[in-house]
């Protein structure tokens, strides 16, 4: 998802009883995280001049959320599975937010789910145009993401992507690439995050965007020097043109030698 969007997350919805205290609690734990969702929450708290407090025992669980001790209480912020919120009364609201392309995070204090906070990103201007160009080249475009299915589907629809593989844990992205390869497809993986690095290596061609993490760049076969998705289409066209030139040059080189060498050897004596 982060490859298709600007990555400038903003808080869009807060579902709780005491919004100010709720935001103080969530931002206090998220300030320890480097995730774009976390930064959006901390920025929102800063805009509202909310003073944050220290959180102890902070731990980030990749693909799930964060956990820590807030004012002597266990605090969890993450996806529904992480806080064990299946069947909760807030599920309908979380589904509605997801249908709008927003990522909703559940907040659990000790054994009680105390609210939701939703964050959304804006899709890059050239995302839809790039997908259309790739489709024109008869390339299947698949979105693979850790986001929940509703959020992923909403963002994919905006970009014109028909195939979505959602709710994929970081370590499973490479397995999904392998599944596509096992079905007989050649796979180019485009990514920019730490979570994409193994999948970039597994793919037939790994393509990283230079604005991404160092790990992704080191894992890729190709690195785009600009943060422009349209360069994906240009890369494929350039590689095809290069290969076509190589084949043409080889053809004429062989043709020249097939004719020229016998001629130099005097095989065509009837020419004198």
C-alpha cells in the first residue's frame, strides 16, 4: 500500500468517549514507533497541543501493533486480531472505516477495548496512470499488503488494480510471490519497505524505489532514482528496447560473419 500512496498519513476518525485523553494515551505509546501510522497519530496530538506521557516496556509486534505499560496499565494498539476484538460492538464501525479506505487501529487498555482511531493516506497521482500503462503491456498487476482486505480493496480500486492479496504478514510476502511463480508467472516485485526485502529477493525482478529503506534498496535488482511510479512502466519499456537492440545487433553480427568469412576465405570463387 505504501508504494502506491504518498505515505503522509493523517488521522481521520476517533471513536471513543473522551477524545482528548484517548489521543494522549495512544500518541504516548506511538511516539516510540517509526511506523507512518504512528507518526500521523503523534502529529495529530501535537496539533491539539496534547502533552504526552512516558510509556514503559514498549514493544512493536511486526504486522500486528504495539504494546506497553501506560500508567501501570497494559496498553495495546493495533489491528483487531491483535487486541482480540472479534465480535466487539465497534466491529461495524471499523468495517465502515475500512470500506472508506481507512486503516483503523484498535486500542485496548488492560482487558477493555476503549476505542478506535482511523488513519488514511492519499494515493499518488500517477498510481492509476501507471497501472493502466502496465495493463496495456499485458502485465497483471497485483497489490500485496498487510492492510486488512477492505482497506486494501478500497485503495486498489482507486488505483485500478483488480487483484488484491491482503492481510499478509511481512514474512509471508515472499511466500505469496512464490505461489505466483509456482502458477507459472514471472514476477516483478515493487517495494520500498523493510517488510518488502525478502519478497524483492524472491521475485524474478526486484524493483525498489530510492525513497524507500536501505534494506529494500540493497535487496532489489533495480532501483528507481525518483519517487515516481511512472518510472516502473519506463523501466520495463527500456529493458525491452535494450533486449531488442541486443538481438538485432547479434542478428546482423551473425549475418555479416556468415556471409563475410566465407567470402574472405575465397569460397565464392565464381566471383573471381
